C-alpha cells in the first residue's frame, strides 16, 4: 500500500527515483515556480495542510506536532506565529505515525463575521481505540484559537483515516474519511457486507456531511445520519465545483485504480469490491490485500451495477492522489478557469483535468505537469495564484506559470465494436492505441462515447483500453473512442452500431397481443427489491413463473422513507436471450412463459437497470396422473373380482 509510507521520506525519495524514468517520457508539460515557505518540517510539516485567510496570510496545521500556525509571506522569506495546539495521537512509543496527526483544516465561508476555524486530527479514546476528531475553534482578537467545540468523532487507525474538510455552496461541511482498516491484522478476511465502508453503523469509509454546529442537515440522504456517501477506501482530496456546487473527491486504490469521483448523495462507490470502471485488476505482483478483494468479489457475487463508477481512474498504475481544487482565477489564462487540479505523491505531479461544460461531469482532457519535487500533498488558490504544499522537502510552492508543450507525436486509435447488437446486450468496447511508429501507448487516456456522451474515461495498458456497456436504446448509435495524452496529438475513431430488438418470434410472425392487466390479484410469489439511485424498486409476482398459467407482475417505487413514488420505467422478461415480454408504466403486467428453465426480469429506470433471475415451474402433468389413477383403479377392480371368486 503506497500511502502506508506516505510520510516516510526515505521511501518517497526511493520511489520517486524509480518512477522518474517511467513518467518523464509521458509528460512534456512543466511548471515554473518559486518557494514561498521552506523548511516547514520545523513547523510539524504544516505545508501538508494549509489555507489562506481573507487577508492573504496562511493558516496551516502541523501534521506532526498538532500546532496551528499563521504564516506571513514577505520578500525573501516568511514570518510565522503559533496560534494554538491540539493533542494529536501518533501511536505508541517507537511506532511510526504513518497517516496520523493533524490531518484537516478549513476556514468558515463566513469567517469575516464569525472567525471560525475547523480542525481534524487523530486521537486515542478513553476506551483505548483510535479515532479522529473534528472540532470548531474561534480565532480571537489576539489571533489565538479559543472556544473549542467538538463536532464529530469517527473511527481512526494508523492509516486510511482521510483528512481534508470542505464547505459546500450551502455552507454545510463535508468530512473525508477512509475505511480505517489498512493493514490491520485479520481485516482482509472481512466479508463484503460487514466491511466498514459498507456498514451503515460505521462512519468509516464514508463522506460525512454536517452543519457548522455539528448537527445533521435535514436533507442528508440517510435520515438522522451524517453519512453522505459510502463505499470509499481512502479519500485525500475534496473540492466543490464553483458553478454547479457538485462535490469531487480523490480516492486512493491499493496498487491500481486511484480515482477521481463525483459525489452524489446516498450513492455507494463500491469499496472493497469495485476498483475502477468494472472490477479489480489483479496482477501476479498484486499485494495480498488486492488478491483478497478479488476473492471476496467471487464469494460476494454482488451486482456491480449498483455502484458508482469513477470520473477518472489511474488504471493499472498508482499515482497516490491527494488534495484538489477548482481554479477560479485568470492569471494563467482563461482556458484554465474552472479546471480541476489535484496533486500526487508517487510522481510529484500536478494533474489538470479539463471538464466539459455546462455540466462539468465529463472529462475533456487531462494534462500532467512536472517540475516540483517531493510528495505533493495540498493545493490551494489565492489571488489567482496556485500554491502547493509538499513533504520531502517540506515547503510551499507558488506556481508562476504552466508551460505548454511545443511538439507532439501523432497517435492512432482503432475502435473494435460489432456493426449490429441486440438491445440490452452488454458488450466490451475495446480501443487500441499506437504511436506513429506503430508501438502501443501505455497509460494514455481514452474517452468512450455513445452519441457524444462520455460513458467512461479509461487508461490504456499495453495500448489497450476496455469498458463494458449495455445498449438500451434501439436504432443507430454512434460509438466513439478518443485518445489523449501529454506529448501526443489526440486521435479519434468512430463506428455506427445498429441496435436491434431481440424478439421471441421471427420477423414474419406478428407478436402476440399484450394481455390486459388483471385486477384484484393476490401476490403470493417472490418479491424482488433493489435500490436504483435513491429509489427503492419493488417487484412482486402473483405466483412463481409457470408454463401452465399467466403470472401477474407488479412494480412499485418508494423513497428511502417508504413513501410511494410515481415513476416511468420499463420491464423486460427474457428467456434464453430472447425477449418474451416488454412493457412500460402500468399497474400490472401479465406474463406467460412457454419454456421451462430460468427467466430474467430486467427493470430499467432513469438510465439505471437491475436484473433478477427466477425459475420457471413446468406445467403440472394432470393427464399423466389421471392415466395413473385409472390404471390403479382398473387393477383394484380386477383384483377385487379375483378375490370374490
């Protein structure tokens, strides 16, 4: 696990040396910079955790000493003042602190009026267990922190405890966490539903949302809970889009699939089951943690469709993303405005993600800038300048300019998809990327698009990028793949795919008329329930599917408080890959099956889908029973006659 050694200087120095040869060819973009504060190890490495006060001074938290400092930048150096301290827990004597310490700091959006500062740090509870605490302080007229008010405490550990805090556009605060497990002995055998990231009775592995006084907002997705999203591994960055108010986070994978995720309330992001876009990438050199996850995937047999996919994944490599921001200034050019920036540990890089307006939820381009040294931990903006905090060396940089690339190689991309597919078929879309010499390009980005809508941004491995997609619309669909990477000209390939409806009848046969709904039905059969977005879908059957009689299916929708909802949907019943029934919004659906075996019920709602498998009961052979009874009666009659004689 990379971040287990995040704060070990020797490890970082060694790792960056190894990675230098791997990343230099891939990135031709650089930055010019100046150091505005150095030797911050004497201030507890506070460059890993800082923000700007409205007057331009820096307030920073000492990761290793628990102290809070005010830094004033001046010509040729800086001045600093200690303004407060919290008691952080870094482990027992002789134990490495790893990711523990003062890990988060935020300034209230109405600081000019209320003077509130918020801190997040690791503690040891009275029960001997590790936790992290979020508390509010006031910066008084003497520029000292006073009036501590504890807002929340959550599970802690040596690693995977999150850290950064951010306020949304509605002035509620979002708290990052990790699964609080890491390499704790015995934790790799935890069954998926019992993992801390999935348990609703644990605050680990979640993004939390509270009011500035610590109370729970009334519109949180789960009633009386601070949980905003779940299924996270270890979140080290969070930012709010300045136009849309949507939240984005960086999330660290094990040895693959570091992610940028868009947060939607109540959604599940899949850890420890899902990595990247489809499932785990398991290499022969994967760490035991990753192999155990793959084993659990097989055992859990979970429906991966219910998990959110990332906006961006590092694919089969690890960069260790940290904090992030949306740039709102204009010092670097208008084209930089509203771009997403995040920093990394493993390749000491600044990632610039260009999102497509007006929704800003699709990746248009990714540019990687090099030129800084150390593990880059925090990124902030003030007066149109971007500042970056690092460790090893422990300092704060100001980015003076982002330097464009002057030459680029040509690239080519080939998209492999069939010309014709059946509706509701799930296919693997494959793109092959090569340079101008015909060599495969590794660790590039490929946007897969359906009718100009990005469905995934996938990184290449050995020149190949893949993603699975289910075709749910009939007619001609335009499938595209677009490649982009530093040092290469973008390339694109496009195919037209015809999506046809799979029917149980031949083209010459007229489909059977849809039966009329049956009223006043008693539902005694199976009940299937699933969660699609924030909607509970419940499917009830009047009986088991039976070849001898029609079965009525009812579809109902509820919110999380069991209030019934009125929804447009589509239900499909399939046998042997053929659609035997397809219906839309109505109170009841009448289904008749003619073949034994199994059937699949698919429900589509607002672009999401769920499938349920059921067994078809064969028609009861009454004629055989009648013949058997007749034979028995005849035998008895003959025997009775023989006895009488």
